[in-house]
């Protein structure tokens, strides 16, 4: 690649970065398209030209995905993948491209294709020296959600467990990502009827979130609610009650920005209170939540 072309492409990339950092994605995609066109015009058989073209396509794909132009993003990811064609020196980039392709396909409502793309991305990330394990963990978590939604709970468990194993090994217990996957695994076990395992996973998530985020964080409040539901399933009703109260208090303090979460927790808590023969208190709680949310919101009493 001649120096003038290389300098122009470098300038365009700097402009793309500046526009993206400023939040001007519409203009950034035009600059990215200019970089793609310039790279395509100078495209030759040597690896330097191919790498520049694939990278320009990847950058444009990311911006298109941020803008919600998912078909265009998917096309750019695929074209960039074709350019690199299993190159052993580009395993990390191929992993990113397949990960991005999977994300676009998932957003387009193509879960089966997304799963295939994410599995391929994992394969490339695992071949990098050293393996990009955190990327693998993120994609395993994604695949866990896809398999759970498809009703394949065994495969979902395998993906969540592998993700948790990696995150625990890299970050330890007290880390937001570890807590998040523990929570996801707990939700899977709860839906599958493995209540003791659900309880333990939600307990692990809550302990980490309390230590990292404090009691006034929405993730902590959600963990209190999730643990309360698991405790009900294992017969620990008085303990469940305390966690419902903490979940409710947490979301009340966060106000209307978390209206949907507050409504869900209030409904769970009111259902519990009615089952305990405390319908009057359930009415009080529902009224209190309505005051927080405003009179236009409805909370089952």
C-alpha cells in the first residue's frame, strides 16, 4: 500500500474514532464508508491490503450495529470474514467478527444463526495464544440465554457453568461479571425446578453484589428478589420475607426509573403476603408503591 493511501486511511480512522467518541454515529458511518471504499479501491493480493479492508469493514459493521442497521452490519461482518478466510494470524479478529455477526443475527431474530456464529467465535478465541477467555465467557453466557429460551436447559446449564468457571478463575467470586452469571445460572435452576441449586447461585450473586455495589444498587435489589423466590421454593418463608422487603426497599429508593422492576417485586411480595394471610399489609404495600410510581401506574394488591 503506498504511503499516501495509508495516510488517508489512517486519517479516516482517526476521524471515525473522534466522531464515535462524540456520539455522532450518523457521520461516523459515512467516514467508515469512505475508508471501506478507499481500501477496496487499493485492494490487492498482499496481506496488508486485505487486512486494511477487513478492518475497515469491521469498523463500519460495529457502527451500523450501534445505529440499528442490522442487515448492513451483518453484510459487513460476513464480507470481512470472507476476506480473512481462516487466517491463523487473525484468530482474534475472526473471533470478534463472528461475535459481532452473532450479535447482529440475534438482534434480527435469528437465534439459530447467532448460536452458530458465537460457537465459531469461541473456537477462534480459544485458538489465540493465550486464549481470550473473557471473550469466551461472555459468549458462553449469551449461548446460555439462547439455549434456555429454546428450552434446552441442559445445554444452557453447560454454557453458563463454563462461563462461571472462567470468570471465577480470572476474577474470583467478588466481581460483577461473576455475580451476573451466577444470577443467570440461578434463574435457570429456578425455572428447571432445582431449587436448592438456585438458592445457592442467587446467594453467591447477592453476596458479591452487596460487597461490590452496596444495597442501593438495582442489581443488588434484583438479587434480593431472586433469592426470596428461591427461598420460598425451599420452604424458608421467613427468610424469603426479609429479602422481599430489602428488594422492595431498594427499588423504592431508586424511584420511577425502575418502575417495571418495582412493580414486579411488589407483585411478588404482595402475593407472598396474601399467601401468609396478610392481605391488609399487601394492600398497604401496593398503595405505597403506587405513590412512588404515580397514580397512573397500577400495582396488583
